[in-house]
C-alpha cells in the first residue's frame, strides 16, 4: 500500500459517527438554511370595503400583486395565494383554495399551514400576510423571518398599538396540530387560537426601525382608507 493509500485509510478509520449533540447541531443548521413559505390571504368578504381589496390598485398595481412582489423580495421559497384560482391566477402565483371560505382569516391561516405540511421540502415556517397592508417592507419581513428561524415559539408575531398582528406573522407549521381541532370545535377568532400557542412577541423596539413613516401595519378596512392609501402612493407623495 502506498503512503497516500495509508493516509487515506488512516483518515477513514479515524472517522466516527457524530454524537447526539453534533447531530442536533447539523439538524439545526440544515433547517436554518431553509426559508419560510409565503402566503397571502385573499378573497375574503371585505364587507366594510365593498369590493375585493386584493384587486384594487395602488400606484398602478393591484394590491395583491404588490404583496406577492413583497413576499418574493423578502426571500421566501415561494409566494402563494390563499384564494380562488379563477380570480387570482392572472398574477402568476400558485393559488390554494381556502378550505373554509367565508369563515374568516383563521381558516385561511390553517389552510396555509396545512398546505406547507404537505410540501415535499419540509419547510417549518409560513410567513402569512393579508393583502391589505400596503406599507410593509421587505426589510421588515426579512427580519421577521430571521427571528422565526431562531425562535422556539410556534408563532413569531409583531405587536402594534392595535395589538397582535397575526396577518403579518410567521407561523410554525406544526401549530396546525393545535389550532385545527380548535377550529373544528368552533373557534373562529385568531386571537383565541393564538392563546393556545407559544407566541414570541416582537414589540415596538423590534419593528420601529423599519417604520420611518409610522404606517408599517396600517391596513385598508374601508374605502376611505383606500383613498388615503392612494393619496400616499401618488407620485407627488412618493
């Protein structure tokens, strides 16, 4: 056996299987390298708004299109619409039918988490957004994802002056195992579902640096809100 062969054989013989701690470290590195899946909830009742919010335009683009672009810029693996394909396929994203249309956002959240469970890549987090928050930024969403990948919680959620912002939050996919039975038992409020989960809250000290305009979590609930957003998106105000 040559000197080179002896060296190789010695190296092979000296190798040992990683211990439990090393395997855990490798596992964490593997999962940390995988970003979240992104979802936009669209197609809700929009009763106060009077029309489909996802399709109204700001700055020449539908708000759904803007939100999909925002998710893509945040670095998620894929941006998916929870809503009817017939209405939203034209925006180029994959559409997932809401399993409980008309039952509020909690059904859409569960639909998204359940879809991620079935994803062949095994992603552990879903970044879930509503389509009516036009002042979110990719920088903030990247920070939110990074915090989620380091968190042991089931939901990483910002808290604004209005309270929790569950439609701008990262949800651990396994949370569906807890909240789906609650949904079947009649729970419809997202806040009630959150009370059953381990939640990491990001308060103002975490998100304020991404909110120079004071509108990060501002959303469009009424046509008056939409008109205000249109004014702010006008070229003279951009």
